[in-house]
């Protein structure tokens, strides 16, 4: 699947081999940003779960069900890949958020009518920490009091996949043997759902996107953009 840039404000840690190599300072600044953002996200999630208690001696009404999220990520990842290959827009509309559904739907429309595709999961690679949650955050959807909370979880999935192509012939659809190939892919699946802070009930998980790791260049550019926005806001109130 096509990898998109990470969502704004989300730092998805790349392998250490992809950290800045130009200078020691740049390397450790990026490493600090990675650790700081992971720590901040964990504290944010902990704060939300503690808020759900409603009292010091009460039980938490909202918990981070990470094991269930991993199972959901595997199921949605497989459903999306199969539906995308087959051009199943109904399934894509169920498992993807609206913007992603529109994007992949447009790609399906551009396909040649004389070809069909299929996708199969061969196996998950490795035997430890796969899939695994690489980062997650919870934040209010708006600045209004009582606003629903948005939970975003990034799950890294390392898998071997089989991709097949069929062509239309006089005898019907025929598998192109030469097109069949297996590839190893490491994908960051971004899941989102909504949390009602009054009842702590949650909506169903959906896929926001399949994204790449955050590169040092992307993170630096995002920080510059954020700085420019903050400076513009300050100018509005400057006497």
C-alpha cells in the first residue's frame, strides 16, 4: 500500500540508522525529540485514564486496551488490503475514515477494467513485538468543554504479502503467473476512534492511513511551520 506522510504532530520513530548523521548535535536533538514525544504521549494517555476514575478511590472507567487494539489493527489492515486489491468500496468505506476512503476510491476508479487484483497475507515476520504499538495519543477533538476525545494509535506491522494480478481473456479471468510476487513490508497503520468523556464509551476503530516513519527532515520542517504559526499568532496581539 502507498505510504503517506505521518499525521501532523505525530513523530513516528524511524530506526536509529535513519537518525541524522551530519553532526552529533543533530543526532542527539532528534533522539531527544523522539523520547520527549513518546514520554509526553504516555503521560497524556495516563492522565486521561486517571480522569475517568471520577474520584481517588474509584476504578478507572477507561483503560488503554492495547492488546485488543493490536488485534483490531491486524484485522483492519488485512481487510483494507484485501478490499483495496479487489476494489471493494463497501468494505473500504467501513474500515477507513472518510478522507482515506475518498483517496483510495479515486485510485480504484483509475484502474483498467481488463485487470483485477488480489492480496494475501503470507505471514507476520519475526516472533516478538510484531505487530506493536509505536506511539499513541489522546486529545480533545475541539477546544470546547466536554468535547469528544480522539484516540490515535500507530501500530507497526511487519509482514510478508502475496500480490496477484488477473487479466480478462476470452475464457474469463486468468491469473498472470509472472505477476505473482511476494514482498516483505513494514507498515505503520494509524487507527483512530472517538471517546465520549461523559460515558467513556468508544466508537469503532477505523484506519486513518498507512504511513511511513517520520524522517528528521520532515520533523524539522514541521517544527519550522509550527514556529511560524506561533509567531503569526503573537503578532496579532502585539501592541
